[in-house]
C-alpha cells in the first residue's frame, strides 16, 4: 500500500515516524514534508491546496490512502474532493470541519446539544461588541471565528485591550473571518483529550497537556504550542467518563443529527475545574505538539487504526500504549510568535542520537545546499520517553542543548504543573 501524509510540521514528522513502522506500507510520501521527514520517507514539494495537482500525483503514484495533518486543507474540503476521486482520505468532511473552522459553529452546537462550555456572544459589529465589552467583567476571551494558526485567541484583562482586539479582527487581521466571539474566562487547568472515530463509534486515542504561552511559568502571548506531555495527569477515570458522556458523545450525536457525520481525529481542548470538564475548543485533527508525544507512546499500528475508521470498525480496536510518560519541548526562533528571522542555519543535528524512545521531530526546517535551515516560528521538537516525566524532560532539554543554533529559544519548564503536583 502507498500512503501519503499531508503537511510539513512536527505533527506530520511524528505521524510519518509512526507510519514507517507499518509492514503494510510499501511507499510513504510526505507532501511537502520538511528536512526531518526527508530522512524517513519521500518528500513531494507540491502545493497540497491545489487539489487537482495533488490528485494527479496521487494517481500517478498509486497512492490509495491519504492522512491529512493540518486543519487548513480539511476546512478547504480535501476529504470531499479525494473521496469523489475514490482515494481514501483520513479526516472529516468540509461540513464537519466547521467544528474547528468556525468558532461560532462550534459554540452553537454546544448550545443546541447542551455541551458544557463557556458562555459567549457572537459579533460582527464593533458598536455591539463595544457595549458588551464595557458591560462585562474582565478578563474576557476574544476568539476570531475562523482559522488563525493558533494565534486567534486573546485573553484580555482590560476594556482597552478588548476593544483593540475586536477592532483588529473586524479590520481583517485574520483573513479567514471578520467575525468573532467573546467568551467568559474559565478558571482551571487545561488538558487535551483525543478520540478516533468513524462517525458512529469512537475510542480514546490519548491525553496530553499543552503549554500555549511563550514564556516560562505560562506567561506571555499564546503560541501554537511550546511543548506538551502525555498522559495528562489531571484526567482520571472519573473525569474521563464525564468528558465522554457530557462532551464527546453529545457532539458526535449532535453532528449526526444535523447531517454532519464526523470521521477522523477529534481533539477536545478542555478546562477542568473542581473535577468538571468544560469544552474550550475542538480541533479536527491531531494537535501540534500533542501529536508528537502521542505518536511516541503509541504501540498500535497507526495505519491499522486508520483502516478501521475506513471500514467503520473502530470500536473493534484495542489501542496499546507505551506506559512511560513522554514529553516534547519545542525549539522556536527567537522573537516568535512576533517577528523572527528565517533561514538561519542549524548545526549538529546529525550528531543527535535518536531511537524509539528519543526523537528530534522537525517542524519548520528545510534542506538547502546540504544545510538544515530554520524556516518557521516553531522549528524543532525534542521528544523523549522516560521512566519519569522529569527524566523525559531532562533528556529533551539535553537534546536541544546539544544543537548549535544561535537563534534558538525554548522553555525549560515544560511539564512544570505536573512536577508541582508531585
């Protein structure tokens, strides 16, 4: 079987790392891939949003299964397009992808099917938003309705900041939408819960805890994610049961009821307070960098799970995990998530020893003139299993310290809440 993975980040490198173990795969492609995926599969440098061009390549190379990493092609309808061409694409339809593609769609689903989430209002008019902002206590959470590469959420502590954020969105700061929602601020601890579903059945596919803020101690602006660990220590059996019965199951049933069957990976971003989970957001694919720790811990063949979704038999599967905890630490370019330099050289990567327990996943890298260059904000993911979470973190930090990259920044405290608990 020939398989293609869509995407170029750390998530896709981790997915390829997991897939290349499968005995069922004859040829593995990554479109377009990065300098890391190039070492384990064949990179294909084409624009995957040009669906006709993508289809031509898939057809010419007898690719019959496509695993879509990022949200943008899913929201654009890549699954629908390939399905019509009789190529199996793992992921939700364009209609179901609204669950991430539109915050307003997600919140309305929660409202209609009694799924616990923050109270909210939807706006596309500044004066109405201004009145709401001035009448409500801060902090408030302001979210762009459309996709914003993880940067569309602002936790505002003042009226002035809220008004500025609202105006920026209405003025087109995010190309995907000029609409936004304003939510109440939820107190508690965040966690990530993943399922894999064929639309009728589902099974859990791991938990993780992400670190969104750029600064140590979870300070500073939000990013796409500066690190994560798995499993999440906050999700016990009791909380997991509540997540399933109050959030996951009503969501899948609600989507089916409105003619919007969801298949693929569903990722619930949660706020947990006093043992009660509330939904912050849904992602329609593996999170990044959560995917990296999940793929390192996953012992079951990922392709087998994908095929079970295709056959509508995911409930018959049993997922086996490595019991050791895993942590990933993101190395970013200095200045991220604001202004940062690109095409800076990264040296010594070839000296980093990797194995089934320690991997350096590439996120934003390219290979040019036999040199590895940084080509994004989040660039590398040091991902390690350990007997303890602290051992895993120390391994990941040591891996990054061994790299010669003058422009590197990474948080040294990933997992700090877990260490505090212990």
